[in-house]
C-alpha cells in the first residue's frame, strides 16, 4: 500500500486511523454480519451510530440544546436555497460576497427575495476580507450571510461581521472543526463535510431551535424544511448512512487528538510552516493579504503560468497530489485540513525549497 500526501480541497484527506477502522469493519460491523452500507437506517445498530455521532459532535463543538444538529443531503450547495426558504420571512437578506461560494449563495437567495450584496472583495479577486465593522445592514434583513473560510481564495474571517443585531448565517464548509467556535454567535452554521470531516454528499447544519418553524416560504419542499428534518432526527427519508458513520469516527478521532483547541494549535503550526516559507521565498508567494489568511487553504503562485505548471507536474510526480490551484485562480493551492499531518506540510515545503533552488 502506498499513500500520497493529498492536498485536495475536497473531497479531501481523511485520518488513516479512521480509514483502517472502516476497513476492519467493512464485512462485519461489530458482529452483525453486514457492513454499515447494508444495514437499515431504522435498525438499533444504526440508531447507535447516528446518536453517538451527534453526541460526539455536540461535545466537540460545545453545542447546547438550544441548537438542532442536522445531517442533511444535497451538500452545502442545497443550503444556499434552504437558508432563504426557511429564514426569509421579510424576503430580504444581506450577503457579504468574499468568493465564489458566497456569490453562489447570494445568487441563489435572489431567487426567493431581495438579496443585497452589502460588501464584496471581488474588486481584488477576493484576496481579502472586507471591513465588516460598520456595514449598511438592512433594517428589515432576515439575516446576514457569510462564507467564513473561502476555500478557493484562501481567506478567512478572523473577526465575525457586526450584523447590528441581525441573525448571522455562515457556511463553514472548509474550516469546520478546524478550531473552536462559539455557536451562540450564529443563527445557522453549516458545512459540507467533504472538506474537513468525512466523505462527500452530506452537510451538517446547526440551527438555532427557535428558527425551526413551519413558517417557511410558500412552496418550500417538505425535505427542505428544517422542521421536517429536526422532527425526524435527520431521518425523514434514508440519510447518508455511511457518511454519518465515517463522520462519527472522525469525531471520535478529533476527541482522541484532544479536541478543537488542540486541532487549532496543530493547524496553526502547519500553516505557519508553509506561510513562513512563502514569505521568504523568491520564487513562490501567497495570493491573499496576510491578516486574512486561511489556516486550511493556502493558494500560492510563482507569477509565471509556465513555471506554475512545471511545479505542479514535478510535485505530482513526487507524490504531492491535487496541488493545482482552482481553475478560476490558477497557480497552486495546498489544502491542509485537520487530517493532513505536519510531516506532509514539511515534506511539501522541503520539496518547494529544492524546486526553488533548481529553478532560481
Ligand atoms: C465546497 C464548498 C461548497 C460546496 O459544497 P457541495 O457539498 O459540493 O455543495 C460550499 N461552500 C464552501 C465554502 C465550500 O468549500
């Protein structure tokens, strides 16, 4: 068996311990004679899996009973519609557009009401987070929306916006469980799990319970109502059982690692290694302003498209996979999620140093 260092932005690297455990349990899950993929979602066995997953997630992220934890399908992208369908009572919402995912969410909301773009960093290809201390938040806005970590551009809100009392909704797909967060700052927080937690095809939505009502926009499909999902323990229909099972294992792995504050320290250490090198390099440089740098997604360029292509080719040949930047940005991007070991980043930086020497 040979494993590469996988810098994919998502689906992405998972802890090897989790994969090995899943392999071990593949044919016969804990003596029941079948795999988790084959078992009824109404079985006792699966009940235990989903209940433990939720309990471990709540414990890790310190989620109180004021919030529902929902395991939903349709990825983060379906939440772009679910949020306005469930929250847009006045048909007004304010969006801060800091990248493609925020832009898509904003465009989707415009299908349902007045979606105001109250700030944006598109003028400089989303390379920074705008000042959000005193934005023109709409009087009648149902919520203010952000994408907290911008996967493609590599920026992160290190301070949440001043929403002037309005509800904050955040897409945290690419920074989910990478550090502690205070759920009380959010009305809804959600993330697709394939960036930092598990396999693709599921989103975890943490929704404040008083926001879960039957009062959705007219025509909201049953499946899209948070109430349907909350009333049925995320099992109104067949959930993504195997994904819930793997996420549950990742939660246990995170707990064993020491929890989210330990993950934050580890992630800071990994990111510092790479950013320090980028800041000192004469060949490579980061593409976003320093204050807004993400700990999870690190885009960088040489400034020469041919040199970028040469680097990507050489890196791939040396076992550094998925290092090519997003098609809309070019250059390179290293996604260094929770499951990427320090050694992986160290090996990448050493490889970059060698490459720089040879191409000086
Ligand atoms: C990947 C990503 C999405 C889209 O996730 P899907 O599960 O493919 O819908 C949305 N938002 C952010 C921040 C992402 O990184």
